């Protein structure tokens, strides 16, 4: 619900990717934002203003000198009304105008007059994108604090392929969310989140793992971003898109996760271990696929304990790392077992979840947790979406960080 009630100006310029802006408008609306669309004259040759007008239920602004019923001087009103401006697609021509500070149409005038974050989603032929003129213009915009999302490689309007396709609307939406969060309470703080399972190989095709989907950890990473933090997400193998703006470190095994975490915490203020690292790995890993003919009807695997990442963190804890949060996945004696883990692992907070419940823990979209702090405070939260659990927990982490604990 982060984008709910946010006022967004969607600027559409003249490129074939203008059709993607229609979907972006829908995504913004679904997220609860209020959207006013400004089109350049060229954009109207690609998608009719009526499409945007019907979807946004507001007049589409094109002409700099057209007076709107509720607005005094159009470009001034849009610039002052908006919480963020997103230009998608942004042509090389509009990017050049923005870099020069031109104000020759309603969109460029609005941007020049605005003080809110501006997101630019370039879309053009790959030669135009790689042209030093465009590269310099983009660099200039970046230096001025514009957020640039994409472009991506793929098929282009010319029929060729290369770098220049507009980023997908979901990524542009993510960038708008990121841009709007940068002055949150955790601005300048660095948070490391772990998510997902690990995989411990037995042979090239088999592994030991668990049912973690990564949903809880990814929701935490997004919540930390929404509060303004810089976020490193150390993730085991999952089928989720990383939130826009995280630094993603993809790992497979506990050993890799431990190494990534120990590196990431060197510059971190908080670590939240929502991952479910596999506790045991096979003593031997086989270089070739083990054949059924070799094993017969039974196959005895010897397992050895994996290192405990949180215990290693507690030993190597840099002084900057002020808040250490663990999760406890339990099937019995929820609070008692979680308390033991909090003490054994030297944590500030532990989030206990009963993973035997069907609507909590592994894989599902909801969680029912008990939050325990190191002073023995115990709070039971009701069944919530993982996003809500994540935001409540990150707010608690933010309080601890801001209090300097
Ligand atoms: O990913 P989802 O499908 O959304 O599911 C979410 C979840 C159930 C995985 C999550 O909410 C959760 O409970 N994560 C912790 C799972 C776990 O490993 O629990 P544990 O009780 O075994 O471990 C306690 C703590 O030690 C955890 O913070 C864990 O990350 C950490 N740990 C565990 C093993 C290990 N080798 N090193 C660790 O640091």
C-alpha cells in the first residue's frame, strides 16, 4: 500500500513503447496512486489521448497553453501537485531536452519546475542509446538525482535487437516506489536481509533443501526499502523478482550464504535472517549422477551439520551492526524454543512462527508470529499478510536503530 494516495504525473513521449505506458498507468492505479497524464505531441501519434483519459478518468494534458478547469497555469500546477513524475517511455529527444533544462512543451516545463523525484524510463534504438550524446545526457540526469530505469536488451521497433527497449512496467513501478522512499526514516542506514532456502548438493541432479519460498524475506527487503534503507538481499534459490533497488546477492549453499552475510554486515546497521538455511548437508557430494543400479533398493546418506550463520555473525559482529534479528521456525513450544534461540544466537529480536499451521510459515502469503525481544517482551501478532508482518517488524527495527540500540 506504499503507493496508495501518492500523486504521480505520468509523462508519455513519442515512441512505440508508449503502449507500455497504458499498462503502467493501470499498475499505478491498482497500487492506489492518483495519476495525471501529460503527453507530448509526438506521443499522441502512437497512442490516442482518449485511451489514457478513459483509464485515468482525468483530462490528458498535451498543450502548454490549454487551461484546465481546476488548474491555474497548467505546468505550474502539475509540478506542484506531483509527489513524483515518471516519464515512460522517454525518447532520446526528451532526455536531451531534460539534460539541457529546456522547457519547450508541457512535460519538459513541468519537470523543470518540479522539486519531486523524477523517474526516466528511456526507450530508443540501440545506436541512439549508445551515442555519446545520449550517454552524456543520461549521466547528467543521474548526477542531478534523476532515477533512470532500463533500458533493457531485446527486440526493437526497427526489427533489430539490442539495448534500448523500455523497462517493463513492473520495473518502472518499482523504480517509482524506490524514488518515493528515499527520504524515509532509515535513509542512510544499511540493512541486510536473508531470504529463501539453501540447496546442498548430493550429486549433479539431487539436493537437500526445504519449503521456504522466500516470500517473507523478500517482503522484509521491500519494507526496508520503503523506509528508505539501502538494502542487501542475500537470497537462496527462489522464484521471486527482487524488489527494485536492492543489491541482490544470489547464493545456493549455506557456506555461500554465510560468506555473503559476513561480507555484507561489514557495512550494515541491521541484519534480519529470514532465510531457512539447510541444517545438514551430505558428507560426500558425488561428481556424477548416482545410478539406482549402484545404490540398490536403499541408499544410506550420511549428513553433517552445516555451520550456524547467526552464531558466526555474533562472533564477528562489527560495532556498526546494532540490530540482529532472527526467525524461529517451530512446530512445538513456540515461545520457549524461540527464546532459547534468541539467547543462544545473541539476538536482539526473534520472530517465532508456528510452521505447522497451514496459513503461516513456509510458502503461504500470510504469517502469524510472536515477536520476542531480548528483555523478554513477548507480543503475539494476529494473522497478517507477509507484507504487513514485514512492515511492522521493520518499523520495530527502525525504532531500535534510531534509539541507538
Ligand atoms: O520463505 P517463506 O516461504 O516465506 O517462509 C518463511 C520462513 C518460514 C522461512 C521464515 O518465516 C522463517 O521462519 N525463517 C527461519 C527458518 C529457520 O531456519 O528457522 P530455524 O529456527 O531453523 O533457525 C533460527 C534462525 O537461525 C533463523 O533466523 C535462521 O535464518 C538462522 N539459521 C538457521 C540455520 C543456520 N545454519 N544458520 C542460521 O543462521
